[in-house]
């Protein structure tokens, strides 16, 4: 998995959406991330230090290509605005759902 900066992640994500337009889908995951890259120690061992701030880990997968980024608390608003505009621009091929017709009861 490739860990990218926020801006390069968004540009790579745009490329993944373009590739997925013909066939396939992009799978996105958002996770709370505290900066740990090691497992939690067993009982009796000294604990890992608590993180100063929590971050957000964002992953995207299309077929075998995987990309990810870490968003800090201070950058979350800027990333969210850029991400929402990217989604609005690339989610135009969605199929419209057909609503089932409801039958009225005759009394």
C-alpha cells in the first residue's frame, strides 16, 4: 500500500475513479488512526505512549491498486471539502433506482 500526501492522494483517487468508470468499483475506508505502527504490548510490559492527537486513515482500493493517506486534525476540513467536490464530479454514472408502486387498500 502506498502512503501519499493528501493532495497527491486526491489526484490518484481521481485516476482510480476514471478507471472504474467502465467497469469495477472503488472501495473506500475511513478509520480513526492514533499513529501506532506496532501492536499493543502484552500485560506487564510498559504501555505505548498516548498520542497527542488522533488522525484519520483513508484507504482506497481498485482491483489490485491500493493507496492511502493520513489526515491530521487541523487538515480535516480542507480535505473534506476537496473530497466532497471530487465525489460530486465523479459520481455521475449512478443508476437510478426504480421505486415500487404502492397499492392503495380498497375499503
